[in-house]
């Protein structure tokens, strides 16, 4: 894993945990089964499947989002995608990797399966047309996110970090099929070889 990815991943987690510490006190009394993004990142994981690279259209069965429109699954042939599946804190989670090297686009979307659909907790991404690396994340617990998703909202429950007009990490885009899984493993703290961390 390149050192720049390690540094970027560490900064992402540091800011996530700082933001989580700013949550209202009432969050401390949430149902322990209703985990949040920070809980999943910190916890041990058992990788079920590291997936294989696909091209273009993403099948709904690979990453089911009940409320999502078909356009969220349709990509041109230059796009590659892959789904990593793991178990964590009694939940099944998936990370959808979307990569378009010619356009300098990468996204790692972390979701948790709830009633047959993915509840998105974080999109970590780079688009060459935007200021730099950023993520859309939620500090809400899984139960709250599941209720929001039921009404068809894809990103309304997330916050962009850093804000669009804030300083961004301009770490050079060096993501490829060869290192995309390792980058996601570094971001979300799972073992790319399939063992516990």
C-alpha cells in the first residue's frame, strides 16, 4: 500500500472519530445493536468475499439498494466495479468499489444489509472535477439510517467532509484495479487477504 494512501486513510479515520466525539450526548444511549460507521471501522471483521472486477452495468444483486433508481447502476464500459463482502458486529456489510481510471474517478461505498437492502454509511471518493479526496458520511446509527433509506433518500442523511469550499487532500490519484481493494481495506480496516484484523 503506498504511503500516501496510508496517510490519507489515517486522516479520514482521525476526522471521523473527532466528528463522532462531537455528537449530542443522547447518542451515547442508543441501542447497542444499532451500530454506526465509527463502530464498523473500529471492529474486527471477517471477510466473506473479496469479489471480482466487473465492467459497466452493476447488478442490483451485487449491491442492492431498494430505493435506488436504475441510473445508479448503469455505467459505461470504461467503468470497473467490485464488491467486497464482510461480517462485522453481527451485520453483513458490503463495499462497492467503482473505478474509472481514464476519468480519474474512484468511489468506495460502505453499506450494511438491512432487510435485503444496503444502508449506505459512507462514500469515500475522488472525482477529477472536484477539489480533491472527500467522503459523504453519516454519524447516525444504523437504525436511523434504515428509516431514512426506506423513504427513498440516497444521500440526504450524509455530510460531506471536507466541505466543498474547504481545503482538500490533493494526494495524487494513483488508484488502479491492482490497488483499489488495498485502499478500501486501509480506509475501512479490513484484511484484504480475508483474515481478521
